[in-house]
C-alpha cells in the first residue's frame, strides 16, 4: 500500500512540470512591429529646442579678422515610423561669423531620417541623415571674397542621444554637420547642441 502510494506520488511530481507547462504557458504568437506614416494619427510625438555652438568653414583671409564660431539654436518636431526609425523637421539659426572684412549669417530648415536604439521608456541613441534648405548672406571687402545672398539645398548628417528625466521630458545632445548654400560655393557648418525634448504622445 505504502509502496504503491509512493509510486503514485512520484509520478504526480514528475508529471507536474509538464502539466503546468501545458496548462499555464500561453500559446506562442507572432508579433509584428506597427508602422505609422507621417499623415497617420499617432506618428508625430515629440518637439524640442536646443542651443549650442556652431562652427562655419569660413575660409579666413589673411589680414582680416576672422571668427568662425558663434551661438546657434534650433526648434524641431518629430515622430516615429516604428521603434527604430523616425523623422524630424527643424528650423535652425546658424549665428553670425566674421571673415573677409565682413559677416556671414543665415538660417536653414532641415528634414532628417533617424535610426536609433531605444533605451528604456524615454531614452535613446540615434544617427541622422537628410537634407537642409539654407539661406545665407555674406558681406566682405577682401579682394576675391564671394559676397551676396544665396539659398539652396545641401546634405546633412548627425548623431545624438537623449536621456529621459520623466516619461514626458528628456535632455538631449546632438552633433550635426550641414552642407549649406553660400555665395560662390557650399560651406560646411557644424553644430554641437544641448536641449530639452517633450514627448506628447
């Protein structure tokens, strides 16, 4: 009697994991990443403002004061196609730079595709690539120094990261390089910025 009871108890113990697995484990389902487009509800989800330093490939002329660095700021808004890819639109003020006996200033509007790695609920690191439409105005008195107004398209790329402070607010850092239209030819502009971002989705 005792021996048979032991065999029955042992059988129940050995069968319990298999029984629990078959009765409590949910069936395996295949999930797909939801994709949204800019014209769909729920795509646009964040906006921010950033300030920092800009540096222009000014092309200093000997004998004339030259300062290729200034302060810049940017306003932007963006959204996500999915958890990896996104899109951002922004407006950027370059700052003012001196060279060639005059000044260079300008602004631009850019669009960039983002590819990133989410870290937690509101943090990420990402890379950016896209285009910028820029307008620059250059004055100067150095011989052969190209002056005037110019506008046009150029490429842009960058890297950045954000650190979530709350589920809505994040601190953000960006390094970007732009190829901006300028009298005579395009010039390279670099910005290093810090800012805040609000997520409203």
